C-alpha cells in the first residue's frame, strides 16, 4: 500500500504544481493573451492567456526528477523541442513551410525512440510511416485545439490510456512519463473547460501531441497483429479531425494546411448542439476508442479512467457555466436601476 501511494504522490504533486503555476500566470502582466478569431463559435468572447507551456514544462521537470533511460530522455528532448517551436510560433507565427522545417530535425529524433521490435524487423515500413505519423499527429493536436476543453481533454485521455497500457506491458518508466504529463494536462484542463480563461497555444498543443505520438509505438509493439488496429484507435480524434478538416478545405479549394473555420466541433455547433455538449460527445467518442485500444492491448481497466475524465469534464463544464451565468446575472442586478 505504501509503495502504491508513493507511486501516485509524484503524479499528484506534478498536477498541483502545474495548477499553482497557472494561477501565478493569471496575475496581470505575467503572460500574454490572445483573442480567438470572430469565426470561432466555441470560445468565450474576449482574450485568453496562452499557458500551454505550463503543463509541458512542469511535466518535463517532474520526469527529470527520476532516473530514466536514453530512450525516455530522447522522448523528453523531442517534447521540449516541440514546446520551444510552439512557444516561438505563439509569439511570432511561422509560415506553414517554416514550421515544418523547424520541426523536421525533431522528427528524426522521435524516430530514434521507436522500439527496436518495430524498426529492426520492418524498418522499410516503419521509417516512412514513423515520420508521417510524427508529422501528422504532432500537428493534429494543434488542429484539435479550437474549443474550450477539447484539446486538453483529448490529450489527457490519450496520455492516461497510453500510460496504463505501458504499465500493463511492463514499461514502467515510459508509463510514468505518460502519466506525469497526463497529470499536468488535467490541471490545465480545469482552467480550460468552458468558459475558458486560457488556451494551450502551439507550445502546449505541439508538445503534448508530440509526446503522445512518440509513446504510441511502444504500446503497439506488443500488440502483434493488432498493431494496425491499436494505432488509429489511440489517435482516433486527432486523425479524424485532420481527415475531416482536410476534406472540408479541399472541397472548397483551400489548402489543407491553411487555417479555416471548418472543424468538426464547429459543424456540430452549427447543427444546434451547444459547445459544451459537442465537446462532451467528442470526448466520449475518443474515450471509447482509447478503451478499445486498451482492450486490444490487454489493459481493459483503462475504461474506468477514461470514463471518469469524460464525466469529470462534463460535470466541471456544467458547474462552471452555471457559476458564470449566476455571476453575470448578479452583476446585471447590481447595475440595474
């Protein structure tokens, strides 16, 4: 019991540290803000703090407090590099080509971290597939980050699923890395649930997407013939969003990498579904996919954790919305004659 408790305490400490850092960032003049575009129907009107670097940096710091192998160190370096690129992009946006060129060296580093059981036996397949996987899924989380609570919710579900699958397979060290980042992301999610006061920005979405995709091959390595089922399930929502957005843009004559308001959650909102309900439905679909991947990998217990996150996000969003509406009504009463 004591050993189990000591295993959970660092995760709790990482989450609390991330929450404290975010609270400090909310002080005036500490962090910069961004105003969501007018075409975005899923964010509250007004500026938001860009604070995605907090869960990333706290997660990196928490992981480096324990001993780790060269592979875990390379994954953390890969994640840190993406965070730096994203942080620069948040301040001085790259062009699409410049962003890709900046990330290219990191994809080589990410490919080195893949397990030998994949790269040694089928290197001719996993080399190009691995680069494509890192490129698409790393940037896919940035595409997903268009609604309050969506991207951090997806990252939390994915990292918890990956962490528990790796733990079931005996990869304790990599499991700890995944769960550390899941803890700090959940702390950020508390502030990002609608109506959100802050967003991940590129620094958070690129880094969290990057560490998720860097850890996925280690989950599928032990899945055998089921590997090509497990991979799309672990990356269900990011893959779906990229396919949806690319199709919507191409049919309108827009390049897939060019920004446009054609995201799936926007489509749900246009159909009359509230933002909170749309985000919850998407998270439920992703939780089911993560649970299916875990079941194929022999870690069926993941389902209760993913279900808990979805229920928690839904309840937290409902409570925040009620509290915000009550506060606004009280202000109206005070200013009315």
